[in-house]
C-alpha cells in the first residue's frame, strides 16, 4: 500500500510517500519560519495562506522525486487535527479533493498519533506496550500505548506545553522564533548551577506537568540581572558587560529544569505502569539534553528508549503517511467529508 501524507496543522507543510512494504520513499518539509519570524510567533492567517501556496507544488515535487504517479497511490492521509483550524482546512480540502479526483480513499489522521508513531519509521522499532512522552509546541502528554489506537493519557500539561515554554522563554532572552532549538544552543554555553529553577509539580504525586512558572522564573532572573527583557517597553539603564554569558546561564538552568521535570515524570510513569519501553516524540524530543537524560533513566530501569531521527521529531508528512497507512489498511476510507478538528483527544481514536 502506497500512501501520500499531508501535514498542515501549524507552520510546516510536510509531504511524504510511505509504502507499507518499501518504507519511506520520499519526504519534504517546507518550514514557514521566515513568514512568522517578524511577528515572534505563528500568525494563523499567514500560516493558512502559505499552506495554500506550498502544498500542491510540494506534492508534485515529492511525487516526481519518487517517480510516483497518481495511479500508483493507494490513498491519501491528511492531518485533520488538532491544530490551527485554517491551516488544517487547507490540508483537508486539498487531500479530499485530490482523493476524489484520483478516485482513491482519503483518511484523517490525528497529529499527535502521527508524532507518537514516528519512531516506527526507524530501523529498530519499539514493541507494544510502551509509554509515550509527547512533547511538542502544543502538547505535553504521557500516554500509555497498548497498541495503535489504544491510548490512555497518564498525565499532561495543565498550562503551557514544553515547547511553548521553550519558545516563550527564548523570546524573553531575545532569541528569534522558533526559540526552542535556539535556546538549547545558547544553553550549551551556559555554566551549570549558576541559577536554580524549580521542578514544577514534582513535589506531589501525579503525572501532570506545569511549565508556565518556569518562564516567569526566567523573566525574574533576567530582570534581577539588570538585563532588558526582550519585548518590554521599560528602558534598562546600563546592562552588565557579560549579558550574553548571563543569558546562556539562564538558558542552561531553564533547560535543565524542563529536562529534570520531564525525567521525573517519565520515571514515575514507567514505575506506575511497569512498562519498560519509553518512546519520545514531538518537536522537543529533538533536544539533545532530554535524549541523554531519558537514555540514562531507561538504562537505570533496564529498559529502552526510542525516538525518531531529527527531522521526524518536528512536524512532517512522513508520520502522517505512516499513521494513515495503518488506519487505511484496517478501516479503508472514511466518509466523504472535509474534517478539520482544532481540538481532538488522542483517547477518542479507534483501536487498530
Ligand atoms: O512537534 P512540533 O514540530 O510542532 C507541534 O506539534 O507543536 O514542535 C515544535 C516545538 C517548538 O516549540 C520548538 O521550539 C520545539 O518543538 N523544539 C525544541 C527543539 N527543537 C524543536 N525545543 C527544545 N529543544 C530543541 N532542540
Ligand atoms: Zn507537531
């Protein structure tokens, strides 16, 4: 079965071709970073317009790269939620229209199920059951996975997602959008233990997260160090000479706090479920410190950790094509409707 995957839930247009026998044939990601950079974050209307411009040319390119024609395709998988409604509508409409024109089935895919299954595109794949840590710009969730579609949310963020906290703190530090990877880079130059941030919600039982306080803690330290908060109107008289080093130290402490907090919750999740396999996925799973920390954790627990290759951690079409192929094989096409669901729980998905 050969499936065309279309991802358009936020600020990346991702297109891929996945074959259930041959694997990933081609994939391309067009990132809208330049479109949103001047605004310091994603502008939904601009995102939709850019998906309109880029989706069809990217589909043509990916199909040409893989030497695939429409008659070779078994179906089209598209992200129908959760995400930005306008952006989702673009991908949904294009996917459904092409499927109708080419007389092939189309299937809706849950964006977070896509992330969760992305490690299945690697050479060594995790066996079920596993605990999945989903860490992206919009979600932070720990999910118990018994099989594809059998998902139980064990805990999630009650406020900002981990990626969102990275992005907001990066913005305070004056880093460009998207801040997560930039903050991680700056943190490499930071001196450990110069600052100490809290590990939120680790002093009580449970698997929920809260990251918004860390952004405030970072803002307080930036101000206390006499550094102008990026975006703030009040003028800071004289900034200290070693501004860049202080910023790097704060970035280091912030990243350490996020990584430690996530690791504590992952340890609890594997202890509570007795499951020895941990999967990490979503944009923040590209973070090197997080990967190192969780590898150590699972080594101690005599278990394994799995994650996607770097370019499949953030949004992409390959994960959508893979998840869609699983659902098409089991259920075939679903009704001829354009479905875009900005809010949609992963627990609502049918089992495979
Ligand atoms: O999964 P994703 O591409 O989009 C959503 O579904 O939200 O995740 C994007 C998020 C952004 O917040 C970005 O800053 C963060 O992932 N991110 C990182 C890193 N790479 C991407 N955060 C920390 N360290 C990284 N290396
Ligand atoms: Zn995502």
